[in-house]
C-alpha cells in the first residue's frame, strides 16, 4: 500500500521579486510566495523556483533543488486474550509494516521502547479499559500511530513470599509484594530487634536485604502489610520472611 508522503513546506528565500512560479517536480506547481505541497508518492523530486521582477536589472532568476520524500511506516497491532481473562497479562502482537523501532504506550502511565517487532507482555493492575497505542518509526524517523482500547479484568489478590536470597541473580534476589488490583499499600519489614529495616508503598519497590546500605544478616524478619484494592476492599496481612544467603 502506498502511504501519502508528508506535507512539504517550500520556503522562498529569493528576494526581491514580484512573481514566483513553483514547479514541485510532480506535475504540479504554485504561484504563492511560500507554498506548502503534499506529495502523493515517495521518491526524489526536483523542485524549480522562477522569480520574476520587472523593476530590477535582473528581470528573472531561478533555482533548482532536489528533495527526497521517504515512505511512512504503518502501525498495526492486536491483543490477546480476547476476551480478557482475570489476572492474565495482555499480549501485544506487533503487525506493523515498514518500521524499525517502536514505542508502546499501555494507557496506564507505563510505556516501553522496542528495537524489534516481537510481542510485548503487559500486566495491568486494575480492572478497566485502557487506550493502548503503538508508535512505529522507520529508519528515516517517519512515524505512524495506532491505538486500541484494551480491557483488563483483575481479581484482587495479595501475597508475600516467605523467603528470598539477596545478593544473587534472578527474581528471588529481591522480595516484593505479589498481587493484583493493589491501589495503595503500606509494607513494613522489621528485624529480630523490632527495628524497621524497610518500608514500601508500591508493589514495584521491593527489599534487597540491606539497611542503610549494609547487607542484613541471615535470619527471620517480620512484616506487616496494609493494602487497599481497586474495588475498595482493604486487607491486613502479617507474616515472616526468611533471608537466605
């Protein structure tokens, strides 16, 4: 499919002059001083400007310049599962054409940049309808944007792992609150002496096993967790966390 090229603004720097005759190189022209023109197809065009002024010694002057009109990419995507299922991440399938890199906007203040057209997985945290958009760019930085409404279904849940291994690689190196539909939370972790060593107000912030920059010793740590879900319900949870090195 042929994409319509951008509007090109032709700025006339030839002065003085009384008449201006433009040839845009695609069979069309203009007599405006500073015209704009929409090229219907991509390609190389030779633009010619003829300036006429009967009141000067130089009655006529002309200039020729080539310009390149690049193609636009086409942004296309769809999502699964359809229909949405409870607590299941949304998979975004990139079906764009003529693009080399992409920016995803998920509609919940989260976004990501990708250098390939691979699928992207995103977990929404609350029930609702979000307007997700994909901006597709080609190598010329021409862009195209498509947007779709994405439905999310969340059954409020909350849990805290009972052990973790800080200082090692992998998902178990930081302990975090796991759950769905969490709107607000207050998570506090205490050492064996009752000293507060960590506090978080968001599920995205976990404990790495340090306090004031110092690695904490192996042992059992107590926590309290107060949370509010998107359906308005509240919960309180207490438990122990074992720090293993």
